[in-house]
């Protein structure tokens, strides 16, 4: 018994955790297989960021439990860490539960059932296409946003040492990966626990690696973006001019209740500065709607803020109370129907903004990175698209192009989120 598969749910940080666990188990002589039917061990990497993510994780566990037969079902990740006892009690088909970072324990558990060798070859782990890789630069978070349980689950912020990040990045570039995507709960904290080395140094060092690749920065805390960081981002050619800065809300009272730093005035100033210093910059943000006590007026002000700023990309979450957080016990929780209505109102507004912005790209040409190919159709991204969360460019009649190719494309059509184009 020694083949295994991993099902990954949740965010890019989970993708990286799964990748590291797979590499580790392979190094321990286990065989990774994509097809769970061929696996002796099925591992599910869970998420519990919001209620929808919890439900998705539980549904996945229940689905696998139905088909598990004599396979061992192992659950790990955020949900497993948080609700280990409840999961074991309520889903008896689960054979073992592990917290984050317990790869040695997972391997020991698996070894205790491994009697014979499996004579099949390992498959490649394909959660990311050959064109890009997430590069996790830190673990955990030491902030205390009142709605968020992540610091309890993932522990305090800890930078990964620069040598191992650079080594991992170098390996990816050598494999032909064309985009490195820096992730952490908050990448702007990088280096706060290291001596004399910070995110700016890391960006410069990554940029100096030999090769033709993009660097993308995700999850930046707004009040930590200073002039020196803006300068590095605008000067380093490999860094795509795309910044993901979750703001969560625009109204000062709500931001304070959320335990977030900065005010609406600060955010507007930052956005003006970024647009002035980094011409053509794509700005992505996320907001939470229906936070406890959010009044209709405050929600309308958030819509006005979105209208004023015209974010290039925007994601929204419906607030869901997480046990153990400060916001959980706040009075005046907003009824679900109102939260949903606000969410749809906000997303409809953004859809119009996005369409308007996409239309300005028609007739222009850009470099595009090909992520997937299906017969004669390619799915590619421009610098202004992060994988999975933003739109894509659909390319027809792609001839010789391959996954991982950087091609020049002419944008021919615009939709709310996606674009159509041709290779020129
Ligand atoms: S910065 Fe705030 S929202 Fe992000 S992980 Fe840390 S506590 Fe959670």
C-alpha cells in the first residue's frame, strides 16, 4: 500500500502546502497518482475560510467517503486543524486527521499501513499548469482582523528564509515556468522577523534570477505599501504591474470594527499614488459585505467608493461569522437575505466597470501567457489577470502554440470578465 492522491480545496496557499506534502511523500517512496481510484491513500487538504469553503470541504470528504472502499481517507489543512474531533466523530469514514505542517506524522501514519511496494510510476502534480507556480513566502499571520480565524489556525507570521524561496524559484524557472506568484497571508509583512531583509530585497533577488518570467504580487496590506516598495515594483521589469490589495471595506467605522488599519482617505491617497507612480497598473481588491452593524448608508458609500475608484478587478465575500473571532459576538448581525442582496448589488456594479475597462483593451496588443490548450483553443492571461480569480483571454486558431508560451495577442472582443483575441 503506497500510492496516494491529494485533493486540494481553498486558496493558493493550500496548493503550495499540497505540493510540498506531495514532494515530501514522494521522497519517502510513496507514489503520487492523479486518479484517486488507483490510490491507497486519499488525502484531502481542507479550507475553512468562510462558511462556503467549509461546506465545500465537508461535501468533498463525504463524496470521497462514499467511494473509499478499503482506501485510507486522511483529512488535513485548515478545517481539519480547527474541527479535528468533530470531523472524526461525525464522519467515521475518516481514518486520520492531521493539522498543518504535520507532514512527518502523515508519512509515519501511511508507513504503518505500507507492507508491499507499488510498482507504478508517480504522476506529476498538476494543480497549477506548467506556465505558473505559486511561491509561498511566509506562513501564518500576526494581524488580528476581527472577522478572520486564520491566525488561530495557521499561527503567527513567519517568513520563509530567502535562500529556500530563491532556490525553489530557481528550480521553477529552470523547469520553464513563466510566472512566479508570491503568496502569503500578507506579503508586505515579509522580513519583519528577519534581520535586514524584506520584501523589497526578495523582489530584487527574484528579479535577478536568469530567465524570462513574470513575478506577480498577491495579498498586500494597504497601509504597508511605502514609497520604497512602490519604487521597486515600478522599476523591476519582471514584476507585472498588477497589485492585489484587499481593502475589505471603505468606511472608517467598519474598518475600525474589522480591526483593519487605514481609513478611506488613506486608501484613496494610496490608489492615486499607485496609479501615478506605476502607469497602467492593474488594481485588484476584495471587500466583505454584510459585516455586523453595516448600515444601508455605509453599504451605499462602499458602492460610491467602488464607482469612484473603478478597480480593475474586484472580489467580494458575504460576511460569515467564524466562531472564535471578535466579530462573531458582535450584536446586529446582518440577515442573510440582506447580505446576499448587497453582494449581488456590488458585483453587478463591478461587472459594468469591468466590461467598460475590458472594452478599452479591444484593438490593442499585449503579451499573453498560455495556461491551457484544448484542441484549437488556448486559455491565456495578460499581465492584468491573476490565475483563477480574474478573467482570461480566449485564443482561437492557435497553430503551434504550447502551454507556457508567451505570445503577442490582439484583443478582438471584450466581455464582462473575459476577453477574446488572436495571436499575431
Ligand atoms: S491580514 Fe487579516 S484577513 Fe488576512 S489573514 Fe491576517 S488576520 Fe486574516
